[in-house]
C-alpha cells in the first residue's frame, strides 16, 4: 500500500500515532528522493513537537537502519560497540575499542566528526598521517576480523536515510529531539550488525544535556528502543562538568590516548570511565560473567600492553605508520605557538564552564561549526586543570597549542573566563551517576 508523505506528516502533526508501515514508506521515500527536503523538514518538526511512542521510535530506527546495507558478521566472538553523546576531552573510544578487542571482543566502531564544542573521534584519527577513516566495507570487515577493532566513519552504504535526515535537522532546529536523536544514533549502530551496545550519555556543563534529568530521559529512550529493536544495550550516565581528559583538540587527544595505552600517563577520571564502559561491553557480550570479572579483564588488557598492541595493529592496518605507538610525536602535527595559560590569581578550581573550553578549541581552528568546515588537527589545549586542583604561578590553567599569537591570546581569554576559582576545595561529584539497563 502506498502512503502519501503529506498525509503521514498531517497525522503526526495532529498528534496521531503512525503505523510502522507508514514510517517505513516515508523513510523509503526519503532515501529514494521521492520525499522532498521540505517534507522531511515538516516530518522532523512534527516529531519535534508531537513526539513518538516507543513502538514508533523502534519503527523509525529500523526503517533508517534498513535504508542501506546491514552488516552481518561471522566471527568467533561477540560484536560490540560503544557510543558517547559527546563532550570535551572525551578520548575514551581510542582506548576502549582496542581494550575490548584485547579481551576477545570485536569492535567495528562507526564514529562521527566533531560539531560545535564537542570533539569527534574521526577528527582525532585524521591527525594520523595515512590513516583511512572511511575505507570501503571490505576493508572494514577485514580489519575488524584480523585485528579485532576498526574505528572508521559512516559510509554512504550504512543508514543513508539518517545521513539525509540529519543534514535537514541540522538546519531546521530539530536536532534536539530525543526521538530523532535516538533513531539517528541507533540506526547507524544497528546497521553495523552489533550484538551489544553501551551508551555513554553525558550530562553537565560540557555536554549537550546539561542536567542529569534530560540525560536520563535520553539514556532511557536509547536503551528501550535498542532493546526493542533486538540489540542488547545498557547506558551509563557520566559527568561532563569538566573535561574528561586533560587534553582537548585532535592531535593532542590522540597523544593523550597513546600515553594512556602505553602507561606513560593514566589519569584517574579518564581511566575509570574507560574501564567501566569497557566492562559493560564485556558483560553484554558474555565475555565476562559479571562486572567484577569484566573490570579485571579490562585492567589486565590495558596494564599488560595488549590493548596498546591492538591499537598499533589497527592504525597500521588502516594505513597509518608502523611505528606510530613508539614515535607518535614524530608523526602527529604540532602547533607553532605553545605556551602556558595562567589564572589571574592563585586558587582552587571550583567550577569549569566546560562548553567554553570546547569552544576555545573551536576558535583555535580545532573544531567546526558546519560539517564542511576544515579543521587544524595540531591546535588545542593540554594540561587542563581539573575541579579541586590548585592553580598558581607554577601550575597553569592549561597549555595552549595555537597556529598564531593572536589565536593563542583569544584562547587564553576564553579559558580564563571558563574557570571559577576559590579558596575552599569543592566536594567531588559522582563521575558515573547511574547505570540504565533493559530492566532498570
């Protein structure tokens, strides 16, 4: 039965509940071009205001998943992935994928580029010379099978309806819809043929959801819909009131991840989130019986160097340098202006407007405000001070890596404005607020 796009839009506009067949028809038209951009925009706006039921969300997610190729795997272990809703200094994927692979999982991770104040995993890998972030599907399959982990970008073959709808949402003020965010994220993940998914849903001053209530609503939607679509999924609510790592930028975050994997530097907050998300994946994939066993496996994979070995093999298999792990500073681009940013007074960090730290990186040229914008992989911030830390003449707020003196001065101003200092040491908040599972 054929459905007219305008009648589907009308039904949702008036608060009706759409049948799965209506949603499938609309998404088929979106993929083929039979549905116009204006109709897609009206559809998105109707959903934004009227919302979707859980069955409608499942139907939309499945329809967008089926708009392109859906991968299948014949591997001797569980196919697993993790997705973060984004933040500042969130370099977890770079360590987590290899760590889970080192424990016996397979991680075909389809990641995105940065937009706005949040960094993108693909932009970090683009800082490695030769690394191919958008290989063909045969290469993606081969590297996943042989190495255990392949971190790439969305290809034209996977969930093309999502790619078209997201571009329309981006310019029609409908990005923030939890229903549409859910379908967008999960259609890509389902098309990758996963057997388990863990969501890292962030809240705080550096997250898209600035409070735990909104983050929880998104996490519950993602878990409900993913499990409803047949993909075992859980979510962690994690704090983004401060940068997760002490580095923000592309090459500097890549260097941070390498230092973490090789044991040169392991920051407590970054390590805790990496281990907890990895452990969730191992439990979902039945590689560990419970979280305690899973944590022990992940800790061993990281401390033994096995995760670092997987990372190096993945880099090399996707075109990067064969000595990247040992000589990453030789290969990564470096900014010509590097200097400390000091606070105007000594004190203890009370609060950080983390989003503004991310915007400072964008202003340096390390991020984008439109998908087509070029970025400078070399620029960024390192040694970012954390909440509760004393800053003074010896301990700067951060070190800026800039293309010019002018850009460094502007970043310096923005970073200073982002930090609130005081004399008392604040009570630390929970880094991992809550776990949301299928039965939560």
